[in-house]
């Protein structure tokens, strides 16, 4: 489709004083013959926006280009219904980072104009993906988190299905003696509010509760998840065993660098044929089947077994217990020793372990510190003459909980000290604890009636069959090394790597009850947002509102399966013939699949291999005698692009010979763009993406890592072109590292200066 394009160049913001805007207009008019080209200051004002709207109507414009400030500002102003809108960054990327009225600065602006118009001309007219969807919400887990999420979604008008494996709702809240109030004066603990919340859930007309049930399977995609629940029973043990065996084998293959075998996965989690529309439901047992739009995983936690704490007497002495067992003792009123039933007078709480001990307590957190303080108050209230000792490695009491900590410090019967326990022995006077590294700087030994060990909170998803997804990628959610859901923790705390499934509460990170309730509300809002946007054919995150989706020219597919394997979010299944089967509502529009495809047959209406390749080819490359090298910088739009903006805001200067091309994710880099750029005479190529690794910041999880991997295989292209491998470099930038940008660019330019100009200039 040929577009009628209007170009609107902003002469405000200092742009008119820094560039020759008539020459810039000439590029638009003479080289591209655009329908309209106007130069005015501040196109974001209401009177100037009226001019644009009038041109759209009177001249039939199908696309509008605003050349001025960054596309990250004035986003709401530059929205024109039914019209393509493109932005060219002349302010932050040109005049704020390069000398005014300079030849190279002008050439930079003109190249951005060429790339912007070229990109706009390549937009395709495709209808958004629209399909009938269900907006119901599935909540897995009936503890405080799950009940709160269900209530919040139900109050917003959503139909909710709440599934709890136990015979009754409430979870750990039913077992805890007291909880924090979260209200002023923040120094008291109260009875658990579980019963009130259970009653509210059971009475709500929008919530259907399944107690004593588990998830048998979840298939489909956001807006059309097909769920089967089954009464709890021995079948789940078999399923857990098979899934763990499958996962262990998968991890072993990955460690050995082996490919996934062709045989199917364990029978209970074997995925339905890819072409099937409906899930085959079990017929040999009672079950319920329904469809939902989004899923909230609030399955909770289990206490970590302190099996590595034998040196502290656990398992050896009856009076060495865990903090969970302490809750059970406190609920009886008087706290009594398990060994003889006598009332305790002194209790030691150990919130630290010996660093040399091989123990599994990888989940200690601020929650364990708070529990130790809370249970110390149990001791003091049960016995006014009782003493509580708290030994810790790090005392963590975030937010208003610091007030509770201070109150316990002021209690004359509570003694707090940093210290590392060396061991616990049992003598005639009770238990004896030896500690080192105390605040006094010397070893300490005390005698107590009871020792309470802090134990970590292991997410339920770590070792249990919770979701049982019918995905090509397996039944689990990807997890970090500690078993928690793996996601972009800072920007998208509720997200998982399976679109439309949101984690909340202790399955996401250790939390107290108050934090769980807040977290549940957030997850409920995300689930509702997902269901609503999917119904409109829009992406949820991080490209919220994006109506594009991948389209595949299947006739040229070679069944290499790179798109299905490299998609971080399981957006693709496979057809029986090995070609990809897209699930559009699972797609996050990262375009990693587009970069993975060697046949270049995957595209989006506003982001395609041809579009980016044409932008590269539109750059004006001076001949070698001009000594003006050209560098293309492919940058991630999520972190790297804002870094370039902030460099401009801070007036950091860098080489005017670089041209930035934003990508949805660095992982959508396609090798053909590299070849096209070098063949055109571009002297060097930089790729700048988000941080990757264990503490990754990539919005699409592994995009930057994939780009690094692909560039490691570029040697064949460079050898064919007889070019130095140093002409290509991959860098990582966090969003707050704008100071590093000039250094990265200038160092790369210095390296290129060591080589002759690209010999393909002029061809």
C-alpha cells in the first residue's frame, strides 16, 4: 500500500536555530515526494495539531511524521485515529548531542529524515487480530493472596474461579496465631483475619470456589485459556514425579548441549495435537472444565526443611523447633516445651546460620526477621517474666515494621544481638547455645528452654505440579535458581514468561500477609488489564496497546524451529508438519522470532525485515575520500533508546557519524541487516541492548543474550566480505548509564579509525 505522507518539522525547542530546516524539507519533498511538508514551532500545541488534523482530512493523509522531540514525549498529543504516526528525533539525538549549524550535524538530521520516511512508507495495512475471548479470571491458591486477588477481581466485575487444593480456604492464615495489623501504631499483633475473608469470598456472587481441587491442565492462550480442574488425589503425586523427571532430563540435555528428543513428554502432561482447537478432557474421573481470560498464580509457599541444621540440634533435641512449629505452640496459650510440657521461661530465636554449614536455607528474608520479632512478643505476652533472645545475621524490617522493631528493642525482656550460631547442646539446665561474631566481638553462650529456627519460604511452584500447562515449552513456568517465577523483576513484578499468567504473593517472593494482600490487588489488576486488552486485539506488556502481530509466510518455512525455540514466552506451538503455529494472544510483540528466522518470513505490519533493511539502505554514505565514516547503531527501544535520550538531555556529546535505529528488542536483530549495512559501505555496526545474565534487565528476558549469540556467528559474513570482525560490537547499557554512551561510541569510532574505510563504499 502506498501511503500519503505528511511531514511536520518542529522549528521550536532550539531546532530551528541549530539546523537548516529548508534543506531538511528538501529531503522530504524532493527525495520522497511527500504529500505535505510544513515547518512550524511546537507542533504539540492545540492550534498546530488542528493544522495536522485538517491536512489529514483535506489531503487524505494516511501517515503523519513529526520531526522534533523524542517519541518518548508528547505521546498523547500525537495520536491520530486511523492514521500511521511516526516520530523523528531531531532534538535529543541531533541538536542536543552535536554542534549547532555544523555540516555533520545537518547530515545526521537529513539521514534521520530519510530513515523516518522510508520506515513509514513500509507500513503495511493489516487488520488487528480479533477473536471472541473470555474475560473470566482463574485464581490458583485459596490463601490470603488468592482470596484477596479473587475478591479484587470479582469486585471489579470479573467472573472468578478460585481453586484451592486443601479442603478449606485460608491457607497458612488458618494456622498462624497472630499477624501484623499494618495499621497505626504498628506495635500490635492481632488475630488472623482469615475467617472474615473466607466468608466474604464464599458470599460473593462472582466467585466460584473449588476446594479440594487441583489444576489438571491449562491449554490455550490469554483470552482463551481452557482449564480443567480435578479433585485432589493420588494422581497428583504421579504427575509431580513425572514432571520432575522430565525437567531433570531437560536440564541435563541443556547442560550437555544436546537437542530435545522427538519422543513426547510424560503422559500426564503430553500436549494436545497442535492443530486441535479444544483440549481433550479426561473422561475417567470427575472434573470441571471452563475457559478464562487470564490466570493468577497465588499458590503460596511451604517452609524449607532445616535438614542442614543438625549442628543447631534440629532433629536431635525435641526443644529445637522451627518458627512454623512455634506458631502451633503459641496458639495453645501458654508456650510449653515439646519435651516435657513445661512452660518455657526463655526462648532463643536464631535468624542466622553458620556460613560454613551446608544448609538449604536459601530463602531467608525480611519475613523471617519479622516472624522472630512477632514470636518474641508471643513469649513476653504468654509469660511476663519470660525472656526472648533474637540472634540474627541481618535484621530486616522494611517500612512501618521498623516501628515494631523499635518497640521490641524497648522491651526489657527482649534481647537482640547480631551473632552466628556455632552449635546447640542439651544439658541439665536446658539447651545451651554458643555464638560468635556478636556485637560484643566475642563468643557468647546462653542457656534457654526452647530454640526456634527461622526457616525460609519455598515457593509452591518449585517442586509441585501447579499449572500443568499444555505448552510446547513444558508444563512449568520458567524459574530462577531459587524456584521463584523468573520475570523482569523491576519493571514487571507480576509478569511471568507465560503471557496472561501473573504471579502474586509468596510464590513470587517472600512476603508477610499485608504485602500479600497488596500484591494480590496488583496481580488482579494486571489480569483484568490482560483480559480487556486481549479482547481489543492489543498487547498487554511491555508494548501495551500494540495491535500488530506476527504474520508468517509459511510457504517458505524450512521447519528449522528457531522461532518456536527462541521465543521467550511460548507464543508458538508446532503443527504436525513442523511449521510454527502462532498463538497471537501469547505474543508480546518483541519480534525475537523475526530476528531468529533465517528465511526472513516473519513480519509485523509496522516492523519487518524489509522495513529495517530499507532504513539502513536509505542512509547517505559519503565516499571514502570524504573521511566521514558511517556507523549504524541498532538499539533496544526499552533501555538503550532512553539512554540516548538522556545523553541528549544532559548535552553529552558523541560522534555525529552514528545513526541510531531502534528495535523492539535487540533480540529481533536479523543477520541480513548486518550484511546489507556492510555491503552498502557502512564502516561499523554497534548493537546496544539491555543488561543480560542472572540479573538481566531485558524486557523480553533473553533478547540481548540472543543478539550476542547471533553476532558470535557473524564471522562467515565478514569473511565473505573480507572485513575485520572488530567492525561489529555488542554492548549492554542499563537505563541509568547515559554517561557511558559517549564513551562506548567514541571508543568504537577510535577502533574503526585503525582500519581502512569500508571498501564497498560507492557500490
